[in-house]
């Protein structure tokens, strides 16, 4: 791989706003909008050249050395595209991988890539065209994203032979999708995004990288990896932009994965990332942000989608009150979430889901009146075997937390809260006791732990203890 442009300090002079001199021959001066149309947002304020130079990370900031090899996972979104463009400023060797993770067909048939394609394909895309029909459209629109990636890499100056499409749909199906279905089916609330990062993005994808000491994987996640030479370990740290911080989703990574990971967006805010993308004329600079789990997308009826993959319940499930009165029936535990309002006709007060999988056959759903009901307030959780990023329970950090630096989250973007953490039990699980009760906590969710901004790991919730229950 050819060495990319050189940048030796965090500040260097550029006479005018626009692409750097290093990349000027690769980046057109006018905005290019791809055919097929990337959906645009409103324009945002522009940056000057000196502002851009002050924002960009150095080799030292990222724990890199001149001549290192970095594979960039580019999805077609603005975050990963800006990540690639940032790294283009550094004297390192770059290549790009696009992951195809979801295929509703999971077809074994395929056709060879187009003869006029110069891109390296690890997957031969199935033909979607039919003379009489419009074909099958993937919910994730992976084909459109792949086209966007090819446009982006061309503009950034990455040669076609350095851009690959990797098909990980089977790995995603077996390692992420099927386990999630099992959790939903049994009344839990899984987090496929955390599983995807552990099993796919930093698992199966990283297995495609050369086993070289100086070969890294870069992604557009908002977080920081501290590769400081003063430490013997690589630490996962919160992003500067706490409203976008994604270390919750990365909390099941291990130290080996972290040691090979680069997160260039860690010290940038989302708005700044968009400003950089506009400054560099990236074609997806104003592309709408994708939301939700890939295989669910923006489907209107989540429960109906999941029902296609679950086994029919062995017995009819009921919606019941705390006294045991049957208030109605339901089609499946996965149609309901802890804390949501249950729409049951002929009820005088609003009712909310407090617990799933109750009753003789573990198929009933308990509802309670009012959002402030004690059975909706969770005071502590116990986990299955807890995943410690650095391999073991950090007694020096958790056991001696006299400064209240331990904080937790049970979902992305919730405000971190203080908690007390028990020592692991014989199965490796821990009990997390909240200083103030939390609402909407369910088995299957993930509770993650930080020491200040340092993510220590996470565990899947096995059980919850609520105010309205006896100890």
C-alpha cells in the first residue's frame, strides 16, 4: 500500500479554505451530489483552513506511527466518511472495507460482479433486477450505501483495489440476529448493536485484517481509545461529545480488539464532523443519520417483524393486573417493552408494562396504573457473567471508589448515574445498585460501567429488583 499524505503536527498553514494541498488533486472544488440522490439536511456554517488544522488529530493523538497500516470501515454515512478523510491527512497506508451485514433473503445464489468494476469484492452481489418486477429491496439499502462508499473513496483518493466489500450477513445472522430473537421470544430486551460491535465489527471484520502488530481498524464511532505509551493497556474512553458518546455500544470489546482500534472522531462533536465533511466537499456531508437497528430499519410494526422469526407461543399469553385479574390477551412478549403504556380498552387509568414472562406458563404481562408506580422503579440489577474489558474485576477502581467516580448506563444516551457495584459472584455476575431508582429497566438489557470517563465493561441484565417487590 502506498504511503498517504504527510502531517507532522496539529497545526500547519493553508492559504485558503478548501481541501488541503496534500489532497487537493483528489478533491473537487465543487460539491458533487451522487446520482440516486443522498438526502440532504440544511446547510451549516463553514470552517476556515486554520480551524480545520486545529481540529484534526495527530499521529500521537491516535497512537499511530508513520507508515502504519489502517483499514477504515466505511458505511456510507457521514461519520465514517469523515473518519476516512481525516486519516487521509496522515502519513499512513489506508484501505477501506464496507460491511454487508443484513440480507433478508440470505440467498446462496449469486452472480459475478460487473465486468467493468475495478473494486475488490469479497461478496458477489445477487442480481436484484427482473424483467417483470422491481426486485427485492434490502431494508438496510446496502447496495445504495455501497455505491456511496465507492463515490466517497474515489473523491478522497483511495484506489479501487484498496476498497473491498465484505459479506458478513451469515455471521450477523448467527451471532447477532438469532440470539436477539431468542431474548425477545423469552421476554427480554436485547441490544443487537452491542452484539454487532463485539461479534461483527470488531470480531468477524477484524479477522479479515492482516495479523500485523501495526495494522489497525478505524471506525466512525464516537469514543476515544487511549493508546498512551505511559500505559500498558489501551483504554476505552468517552467521547468529547457526550450527547453522541457511543462507548456504551463498544463496552463488550476486549483489550486485544481495543489495541488494534482507532477512533478519530473521539474529540469532535457531531456538528463539527458535519462542518468538516462540508469543508472537504464530501458528497454525503448532509446525509440524514441512520437510526435504529439495521434489520429493523424504519418498519412501522416491530412486533410483526419479529413474529416472522419466533415460534408460536405454547399457550395464550394474558395481560394481567397485580391482583391477577386478566385484562386482555397479547400476541407475543416481544410486542411490549418495560415501561411502555399498554393500550387496553375500558380502563379508567393509563396502564404501563411492569414485567414480562409472568404467570404459570411464563407468557403473561404484568401492567400497573401510573408511570410512577413502585413496580416500574428499578433499584438494582444482577447480571449474567460480566464482561470486563481488561479481563478481571478492577478492585483498585471499584472496590476503593471513595470519590463517587463509578457511573453506569442501562441504555445509550441516558444520563450516567452513580451506582454501587458488588464483587462478582461464583458465576462472574455482579449486582449493580442504583443510588436513585431507574425506570424502564428490563432483563436482556446491558448495564455498562465507567470509572469517570473510562469504560470498564458491561454485562447482560439477568434480573431486576424493584421498589414494589420484597427483597
